[in-house]
C-alpha cells in the first residue's frame, strides 16, 4: 500500500482510468480504515467540497447547494473555506 503521506489523493479522472477494465457488475466496497479492519459496500455518493489538514478533514456543501438551500447557511455560517477543493464523497452502507 502506498505511503498516504506522500501520495496525493486519487482524482475522479485517475479512478476512471483505473476502473476502465473492471466489469460493470462489480460491487464497490469501502474499507473503514487504511489497515482493512472492516469493509462495507458503497451505498451513496455525493458531490461536495473537502478541506483538510493532512489526511483528515471536513466536508462542505458545494456553492450551488448553499445558494439553493438557504438553511445550510445556518449550519455553515462562515461559508466554505477558500482552501476547500471539489470532492466526490463516498458513503458506506451502515
């Protein structure tokens, strides 16, 4: 397994390339941690913004969601950090 401190996060474009030969009926399973102690099938995906210090961070709504859902502004009164980047958020089945 690569050193997660020196390897940049995987992008959607890179994931598409890696997945090009994987059969379409293959299920997606997520590991709960880098050591593979627990696994769960992928349940849902969402688009968001990700801001981190090192490997752990916070997820924020995309700007369009803040515009369309004014109630989110009370949850995120300071908006989205300028350092947040676009991210695909993967949620495991609970």
